[in-house]
């Protein structure tokens, strides 16, 4: 497992160099305010690294979690990947520490109000709009207030050129909290059902 860890560090370092420190400050209230700003906040800390979780360079070679998810109302199509650590989880279990999930959000090709489909029957993808990341490590949720804590999960977002986006990460948390019983993963059941058929 040396390789993936090393590439994480390289990516993290690259992002820091490319974007400077200011853009990597985590969003989100008191927990963020307790931390020193700048460089230091890009490293995972016990307060949870919202906004600074790296986008692993090799995620497209990871196991697919679910792909071609049609999101008609949002005019989007989404692909989700899970790293090999996360893919070791069995149905009924929480995902282990070290799990990372990457969700690509594509603009959909539309035919009026409807998603266009390709020859393969799958929704046709336009340009990549954003990439969302969720990851968990022991202790990342420890310093968060109870109403924001999603276990030890942390959240980050990138634009189509892999530049970090400073979203309001409390919104990610609020919308994933209702699926706490499924380890805060919306498509938990669908993933294990689909995986077991493959
Ligand atoms: C309005 C509710 C909402 C918000 C806000 C939201 N999500 Fe999600 N998220 C979902 C839903 C629903 C799914 C399941 C896939 C789908 O239907 O698009 C999902 C799926 C995901 C997944 C794939 C794992 C899973 O849960 O199935 C990741 C990773 C993710 N979101 C990250 C984020 C990040 C990062 C943010 C904030 C920048 C965020 N989400 C904000 C509702 C939300």
C-alpha cells in the first residue's frame, strides 16, 4: 500500500503549490476557526479536513461504486468511484477508515426536459462540472459539534480542472446526515446490491 499513500502526498503537495494556501482553508464554523489557517489546515487534522481532502490522481482506476446515475432535475449524470480500501466493506458494515469515494458530476445532454441517452441506453454525458470527494479517517469527526458530525467522514469539492472549490461543507454534511444508518452514504444499498450481481 506504499504507492497510493505516496501519490496522495504528491497530489496534496501539488495542489498546495498550484493554488496557494488561502484557497485551501476549510469552511465550516467553529471547528475551522480553532485551527491555524493556511498550509497546516491542508493536512488532515482531528477536526476533520473538509475542503482539503485530496483528489487522488488515480481514482479512475478504482473500483466503480455506481455509474451513469441519471439526475434529470439537476440536468446531470454522475459516476462514483470507491478506493480499494472502501471496496473491502461488506453489506451491513460501515466503510473502513481509509475509505475514499469520488463522485464525478457531469452536465447531462438534454433533449428538452429529458436526459438524452446514447446507443448503449445510458444517459449521455456532457462536460464534467465538478468532482466531490468523501473520505474517512479515525478521529476526523472528533472535534466537530454533534449537529455537524457525520461519523469520521470529511468532504471536499473540485472543479473540472482539479482546482479545490470552497463549497459550504456544512451543506454536504446536512444532506448526508439523514442517511446516518447507512454510514452517511446515500447509495449504500444500491451499491451492495449492484456489486453482488457483478
Ligand atoms: C441536497 C443534498 C446533498 C448535498 C447538499 C450533497 N450531497 Fe452528496 N449525495 C447526495 C445524494 C442524494 C447522493 C447519491 C447520488 C445521487 O443521487 O446523486 C450523494 C452522493 C455523494 C457521494 C457518493 C456516495 C454516496 O453518498 O452515495 C459523495 C462522495 C458525495 N455525495 C459528496 C458530497 C459532497 C462533497 C458534498 C458537498 C460539497 C455533497 N455531497 C453535498 C445528496 C447531497
